[in-house]
C-alpha cells in the first residue's frame, strides 16, 4: 500500500515538473493560452469563446421582444 502511494506521488510530481519546464527554464515562459479565443485557427473560422459571446450579447441586450422573436425564427429556419 505504501509503495503504491509513493509511486503515485512520484508520478504526479514528475508530471507537474514536466508541465512546468517551459515556465521554469524559458525566459518569459508561461503556459500556452488554451482559450478558444487565443487560437488563431479558431478566430479565422469565426469561432469564439462562449464567455466572450455571452458578454457581447449582454452588452447588446437592447433588443425588443419582437426583435428577439424574429432572430429566433430566422435561426430556426
């Protein structure tokens, strides 16, 4: 039981060290941006982050109910 626990802790610690190599040994190193909005390929396809889209939608909430119904009807067709 103790050997299994120590082996597991060693594997986890080794993986964390491997993940941190870029941060520790590269000048100005940081984790890569894994956010969808940070991907050039996704931006070219027009795919954005749900959080960003939600933020934009909340800022542009000045729609009337009729305008929202028309938008929903257009998207369902």
